[in-house]
């Protein structure tokens, strides 16, 4: 008797600054078949470009500077995003830099895998954990940190 397993569908958010949109589009096109098995989210223009170029359904939020980064951050905090592909431009100042930092902070806080360049995105998308039963540990922010927690005890 064979066991039929349902593939895991990840919710992948994709964001790219203007100078990195082409890089993200090339990466996404190369990984189109893998991305097609997952639910995709993106900020405004990036989402429009991805949907048009890939022919895949992309849930679009506002443009990053208009609040799209914050919308994706809110979805991360609600546990509705599993992975963030964020090709940001380290050489170009961004007028919405505080929003960018807040998005990255939320991803780190909620233990969401983040790729900020092609090499890391390649590692994430090709990981056997992507389609497996892996669930990252999420912080228990409702429980106050105490000196008797197992984590704190392990650190001493």
C-alpha cells in the first residue's frame, strides 16, 4: 500500500527595489515551475511584473513606498507568509527605508526565511525543506520571558 502525501504549499512573498526588479524577474522565471506550486504575494509593481512575465497568479499589495512593505510585514506577523524573497538595493538610498527595515525585522522576529540576493534565493527555493513538512519555530510572544525558561536556562 502506498501513502499519498499532499505537497506543502508555501506562501512566498516577493519584493524588489527598482534596480533589482530585473534580477528578481530572471530568478522567478528560472524557478517558474517551482513557484507555480506555491501561493505568491508581492508588492505593487513587482507583483504586476511577476504576474505578467510568469503567467502565474500573484496576490498584489500596494507599492513598497505606499505601504506594501508594511502590508507584507503584517501578513508575516499574522503567520500568513512562509518565506520572503526581497531583492533590495544596498547601493541606492530608499525613501521608505524605515519600512524596509521594519519588514526585515518582522521576518527575523517571526523566524521567516529571507533571501536578499539570487544566491540565497537559489538555496531557499532548492531546499528539500521547501516542499517538506518543515515548520519553523515561531516565538511565543504572549509568554513573558523569565529566567526559568528552557532557552534562558540553556544559555547559562
